């Protein structure tokens, strides 16, 4: 099974709880915790053919596919109202997408994916964590999650 950690909008799917549950084999446990059907959160990333209920009807994903772009920054309309609204909506993990898209544009997808892989791992034990994790599930260390990141982004 190939997992796709990059998305059209600039989110790093590797930090998504649903994708992590799929990859680690905790899909059933996560679905029960969220009171959902496991099929609804089965996902290998938004650019794969196996997509969770959260991303199946994503307007940004549909638009990027229609425009035949790998990333939103490649579109002649970038930054459009849709991606700016997504970046500024109430979900803290969305607040990084414009910055991520710029990084991908400047440094390339591979460099960005390497950086994101490091960014979403515990500094102490290297265990992956997700956008909203507060502590590492392996060693208990505090982690720098998207809520903290969003606060920092708003200060700059």
C-alpha cells in the first residue's frame, strides 16, 4: 500500500490521525474512539485512491484535479479565495498551508516531505505524532503541535 503524504493544498497528510491509524493498524480502535465506521476513515492520503470521508468531497482537491496541478501554487489563480479561506479557517492544522505551498515551490516536494517527516516526529524518541497530539505516545515528551504552531504563525 502506497501512502501519499503530500496534498494539493499543502497539508502534510503524514500528521493526520486518520492516515496514521491506517498505517499503524489502529484503524478500528480510532474509528471506535471517534464513533465512526472504519471505512469512513480508511485513507492513504488525499492524492491516493483510498480517501477518508473528511477529504472525499474536498473542493480544493477537486479544483486541483480539474486544473491538473500537483499543488495549488501551480495554478494561475493562486492564491485563490478558497485556499486563503482554508488557511484562515478555525482548524489550526490548516493555518500552515500557504507557508507550506511556498516552501514546496521554493525547495521542492522531496525536501519539504523530508522536513515534514522530521517536524512531525518526537524530538526525543523520533516517534510520529499527529497535528493535535500534546504528548508523544511512546516517551511522553511534549510535542510541538499545530495549535502551538498556529499561535507562532499569528505572531509573525
